[in-house]
């Protein structure tokens, strides 16, 4: 009887451990902590996460990122040289010829990040939200942009974008962190007629 109970206990333990391992494999680890670190460093021009210079042209400098989310194929920082240097961070999470697999990854990353709170400035927590751009295999891209729920227009420029793109023969899933002016703020005014 003791042997039978011991055997049942051992079997149950292994069974539970196996189920837990499968669950971890299915869900994977969250990308949120890494994206939070990247977003927090944005206003310092990614100085704390900027690695070695990869390449430089007349208009851009590309750096390796020190933050590489688990499972990423690559993570880089791009500096656009201009009067006001502009920076962006991006990571490639998946390249595959399997459309369904790419859509699933895109959707998974969106759900991990949409509605998340990130500690950005002076331990202030900002909630990033956006609309889900539903992929369609008739289009070669889908892009969901998350914006911080803050009132200050300067801070509203920070964006987190989850993108699904088709570049023959692969579908690519990326996450990007960058600054973008609101379209209404950069369009010519109809009232003044200025351009």
C-alpha cells in the first residue's frame, strides 16, 4: 500500500510539473519589463541602453541595444541626425513564412502591452493604450500604436508600436519605441492658411 501511495504521489508530482512547464512554454515570458526599461530611457536618448555603434550614414547612426527581450532576433537603436536628434528603438521578435504564427505573436504582444502601466518619469506610472489593428492577409502590414494616457502634449509624443509586416518571403513582428508628433499638431492650420 505504501508503495502504491508513493508511486501515485511521484506520478502526480511529475504530472503537475509537466503541466506547469507546458503552460510556461505556451505563454512565454512577458516583454513588458523590457519595454518599460526602454520607454523609461527614451527621454535620455536611450543613453543607458545604447550599446556599440553598428553603422553610420549621413543621416543616421545605428547602435546595438543593451536591452534584448527574451526570444528577440535583434534589438537596435537608431539616431536620425538633424537639428534635433531623433531616436527610436526597435526589436524583431519573429520572422516566419507562417502567417498564422506571425498573427498569433502580434496579438500576444499587443495583449501583453496594451493597458499596461509603465513607470516613466520620477516614478510616475503611465498607462499605455491603443486600438488593435486586426491583421488581414490581403494587407502586407498591421500596426497597433499605444500611447500614454497623460495630459502633457510633450509626453503624449512617446509611442509604443507593435507591427506585423510582410517582406517576401517572411512575416516579421516588431516592437518599436519612438517619439511622434500628433498629426493635428504638425498639419497646416486651416484658420490661418499657414503651411
